[in-house]
C-alpha cells in the first residue's frame, strides 16, 4: 500500500509546480509520472499548433490549463476537464486544450496525477483514447496507491473552486 | 523534487491571457442561454465563424470580442496592472473621500477601479 508521499520519495510521482502570479496560491495539486515529466520537458516544447488561426502554442496551452487547475479556477466541464467515457468506467480524466490532451486520474479531491500527454489530432487519427485509458489504469494499478482513485464522475466530488 | 515547466514569462503571459479571454467568452455564452445560430444571426455572420470563435480556433480581435459581448448582452471589464496598484489607487482615492467612504465602491467602479476581494485561498493538503 502506497501513499502519495511515499511514491514521491520513491520518485514514482513528481509534483508539478506552476508559476503563480502575485496574490495567487496553490489550491489544487498536480503530479506527474517520470515519463509524463519527460514528455513535458522535451516533447511538448517542440510541438506546434495544428489549428489555423490559433494564437497559442501547445506549451502555452498546457501552462494555461495547469494554471487554471492549480490556482483553483473554475474548470469548464467539457472544454477543459473531462472524465473519459469507457465501459466499464475506469474514471480516467483528461485535461483538454485546443491541441493537447493530458490523461490521468484523481486519487483524491483536488489532486491529479498526469500519466500521458499527446496531440489531439494524433490521438484521433490513431484512435488511441482506449490505449491511453488502459495504460493509465495499468500505471494506477502498479502504483497501488491507497485510496487508488475517486470513483465519481461528479465535478463537485473531484474539484473544488477557490473562488 | 518537483518539476516546473520550462516556459518563458512572455509565452506564459500570452497563453494564460488568451486562454482566459476564451474562457470568459465561453462562460458568457453559456450564461446567455443563446444558441450558436442565434448568436450568428445577431452578429450577421456564419454559424461556423461563431463556432470557431467560441472554441478558440480563430484569431479574436478587440472588435470581435466587443461584438460578441454586445451580442451576448454581457458587459466587458478589463484591467492591466498589479493588484497592489489597484489597492494604491483605491487607498489614495478613499483618502480623498473622508466623508463619503460608504459610497466609494460606486465611485471606484465609475472610475474603472477594480475592487480587490480578500484572498481566501488555502494551503493544499498533502497525504
């Protein structure tokens, strides 16, 4: 049985810090697996938007959605933060930006563990939503975190807002 | 050990601002109860253009933001500057209002000064 603290000590989970502006405080907490951190640090930086007319690059989109999450802003249910539909339901969630999808799960309210990130176009082209859900569930099972996840699709059970 | 994203302050500012503008427009659209067709009709544009604007897939100009706000019947508020600046402006303004402090919020809002609410954020809980 593992806790977030023990997994952090074992470096299986890495806290993701988001730059907060003056007067802002962290309201929610983000973690990433080492592989996800490697994706953030190398792959994401080189990605370019594929949307004509889009003014922000993928790394800016991800910073913006992470900032919304950590600072406790309202997360639009379908546009920014969504539970993926799957039968049986595995309660894998995604952060959504114009170009990027970030997968993970919620071990406790206002805590999110990121497992994978990819371009939305590529996910749709390769039809890899199912693969990412399965891989996320596999990582979650391997971690043996207690409690493993919040088995709820209700936003008020997984998110609280700072304002 | 924690990780902090490698993004320049300039990129960060642009990304967060643009994302926030889109989020505010989305929020106002949902609150209006209008359908995309209604909005397109009111603006005299094609529904696909409105759809792109709402999804953040088109380059919004100040004019198009103002048009959307008008069509959604939603007032626009805008400010640039640190909260401390607004506090200073408010304090200086209130200092000059010795006998009319109870009316200061209305005066301030007419002057475009944002009222700062107390910070109620909490520390996150860790396991």
